[in-house]
C-alpha cells in the first residue's frame, strides 16, 4: 500500500522533478536511478510500524537543501522541508 521515506537532495536539485521521476520508480522504492547523484542521504521506504535511522554529514556549502518523501504525490501533499546550512 502506502509507504514513506525521507530523501535529502543536493542544493541544485529540483524537488518537483525528482518526485515526478520517483513516481515511475516503483521497483526501486521510488528512488529514480537516473537521479541518484542528486541524493545526499535517504531512508528506506517504510511501512506502518517500521523505522529507519540515517546519519550523514551536512554539506559545508551554505544553502537550502530540500528533503521530501518520494512516494507518489507525497511531495505535492506537503511532505517536504528544507535543511538550511549556514
């Protein structure tokens, strides 16, 4: 059924384009292979009652780095945010 993840993107990434491509990547848990170079870190796709932990070093380049749930339509439903590096 429905899953959730958190995908942190590089500053230059277009979150909308990433989410659109992700919708067609069902066999890869909604992580499009052609855009993997735009990912800083990501959790696995999680179902009810599941959890995951990720650790990563934030970029040193100041800027805004979007994060989102790449499950189809979740970005557009508001499952997104911004990590600001100063």
